[in-house]
């Protein structure tokens, strides 16, 4: 009788062990499936999108600050960048330049920056009430956008050094050392002018702002400005900060390039839900064109070198806040570009 009881207890003990191993196995699979991808560093340097050579257009605009401006009769014609004389070949060193010539170059730089800002941004607009809405803008700080900002800053400061391309390359290399993809997130409340608006609370779960690539890998930000992860009061000024995603992650024991341009034609960032006054709203998606199937070698648009009569030259400077208006308004992207310029060069102050 005792032996039979011990046998039953022994079988029951084995059953418990087997059950425990099974549960542990299930939990082990669950952890593996839902764990955050491990950041890795792939070997090819081309994985780092910031390790590129400077754009010819930036040098062309810079050269226009020390070389006579292209006449209006040929402003829209096709002129290869190689035909624009270099600073060294003309002066040997960067010479002082007349204010009108500098202003035309600064105008061209601003147009270039505006185009790049619009090109690398997407907006989600969320209605708060009958009189106000919130705009959430995601801007990829691409190498092209960085160069446009650097060009505008150099021309504003009139730093006409003879090695502009080398200085641009140094700037790109400096950003590349982060080994991250950088995005600027900007939250702005737009109202109809009613001064008696009720404030609203917007809470964005920043760690759930997933970058999803062509292989359906969901990557969360590796770094973020903490201000973005706090409840935002709609009656306060705009809130903005950086999100940084890894360049590559481990997948099936392989270090995968997150935004391989061969297979990713768009940058897609999603958030499943955000809170408006404690009420769930969403999902929301920001989509930014990333890589085209073909890459035509389009000539530069030299018409941007001609500053139009009556242009307000006070706009040729960075702005500390984004425009408080609808994206359909004229010059919205010019105003937003000046804001991006301020953030990239001067920081959040």
C-alpha cells in the first residue's frame, strides 16, 4: 500500500516536472518572439546613410556667393555643375562678396532647404474640438536635408571658406558617428483664433513609434528626447524633439540593414494609439518616400539662384518655432524649413 502510494507520488512528481519544462519552453518562445530586436553594426559602411559625398547642388549654390550670379536669360537652362568655376581657381581664397550676391545665394539655399524639408516630412492632423486641431510632423533628417541646413547656416554667417565641400563632408561624418537614423518630431496646435479654447492633453507613447521596414520588422526608437514622452498641453507652445532609430538589428542570427534602399521605397512610422484627453485615438501612420526604383540624373534648377523682387529678406534666417498655420497656406514649408534649420544648428532653445 505504501509502495503503491509512493509510485503514484513519483508519477505525479514526473508529471509536474514535464509540465514545468513545457511551460518554460512556451515562455522561452514567447520572450524570443516579442523581444526588442538587438542592435548590431553591419560591416558595409554604406549602411550608414550619412556616410555619403556632398550633393553637387550645395556646392553650386555656395559657389554662386563668390562667383557672378547666373544671368536671368540662362537661369533655367541646363548647366553642368562642373562648368561652375571653383573658388580656388578664381580667387585662391574666399573673397569678400557683395551683399546682393550673398543674398541671392542665401535665397537659393532657403529654397533648396524648403524643398528638402517638404520632401522628407509627413504630417498627421488630429481634430481636438470644433475650433482646434493638432499637427504631428515627422521629418527624416536625411543627409540631403542636413546639407541644405549646413549651406544655409554657412551663407548666413558669411563663412566663405575655400574648402566648402571638405567642410560639408566633415559635418556629415560627424553625424554619421551616431550610427542612427535621425527624425525630428514636431507637435503643434492650430486653432481658429477663438481665444476661449479649452486646453487638451495629448499623450504620445514614444516607445511605440515603430519604424516598420519592408521585412515587417518593427523597430522602436533607440534614443528620444524625453520631452516627447510627456503629456502635451495643447495651449502651450509647440513641442519638438528627436527620435533616433538603429541602422541595423539582429534577425535570425543575421545583422539586417533596417532601411536597405533596394527593398524599402518608403519610410513608414506608426503608432498604434495615442491619448487625447485620456481617450484612445489611432492608429496613425507617417509615410515618407525613401528610395525610387530608378535614379535619374536630373540637372540642377538654376532658377533658384534668382531672388525675386520684393522678397522679405528677414526670412533668410532660422526660426525658433514652426509656423502656426495649415500646410495649405502659402510658404508653410518655407517657415517649417527655417524651424528645422534652427533645431539642427542651435538645438531646442
